[in-house]
């Protein structure tokens, strides 16, 4: 149940993402559209769409934007046809990086991603080169001070896979990707509201970065996240502020 300290690092990353909120709308609209296209427009039968809509509402996206994005996905409205692509590569000191994209032009996207890697000291790898270092799962992070025993009991009863107590007092609940929403809702009903919750690619092991290497790695991650076609960037690098 012991684990690496997470609180400061995740809060730091979330803060950087929140600073790019204008772009977040564009990314969320793309995700809603693709989720509706893949699994239909009914959130009760499409967990991916339900999660995307929850994220959009958390960002205060207008309901009309959400409805229109869903309709574009189901074909009720005309829209761009996006394709999902994942790129894998290496950052500073060989840190693993996964870049998930939604694009209408694969040639443009791969050129942009490769350029960002090359410009900031990384390099693009082949399919499968680093994905094995990550686990696709749900992650819920609770602030230091949560009642660990009660949270553990509630999480395991709700179907969570693991509960990790971090060095800084924060607690992580790990779920299967398909169980994420059910576990999150069950915990909220029990009075445990996570500070941070998402379906993610969680690194199995992590590499700490500090000083100049940390700054270089952050520049690479920022460059990748700023690309229009990039939805998510995952890494096993833990960057000190």
C-alpha cells in the first residue's frame, strides 16, 4: 500500500493544463465527437461519451456545444472525421512518453509530433516501444487528510483494483478502465470526492527529474501538449517544481 508521492506533481500538471483552458474546449469537443461516433449518442450505454461529457461540464462548456458535438459524432450534423492515433517516444534521459491524438490529417500530425520530439531533445519511437511501461486504468486522487481506512473499505467495496497511500498523505484509488465511472460515483455517494479523477495511462515505474533536465523535459511535454491534434500526453517522468 506504500507508494511514490504524487500530490504536488499531479497538482502541478493539472495547474498547467488549467492554464490552457481555451484549448481544452477544442480537445473536449473532439473527444465527445469521436466517443459518440464509436459508441453512439446515449451516455447510458457509452461510458467513454459519459466521461467526456462529465469533463466538458466540469470545464463549464455550454450544453449546446456538448449536444452539437454529440450530434456530429452520430452523424446528425455534418462534421470533421477524426481518427485516433497514438505515438510513442522518448524524452530526456530516455523517459517514456505516449502522445494520444485525434486528427483529420495523419501526415500533418506525425510531422508535428516528430518535430516537437526532435526540437526538444527527444525522439519518436515505434509502436509498442514504451506502452508496456504504462497501465490503462482509472485513477482517483484524494487530498491528504482523507480517512484512509474508510476510503479503503469504500473503494474495495465499489470494485476498485487497488488503494495506494502516498508519502505526502494523499491517497490514490486505481480502477479498471471500464469500472472508473461506477467506482467514482460509489465513492462520491460515500462522501469521498476526489480532487483529481481520470482514465489515464499510469506509469508502472517513474523517473524523477530535477534541475536542468527537469526544465528540458517540461519544454518537450509543453511542446507536445500545445499541438492542435494532441489530446493527451503521458510520461513516466516526475518533474520537480
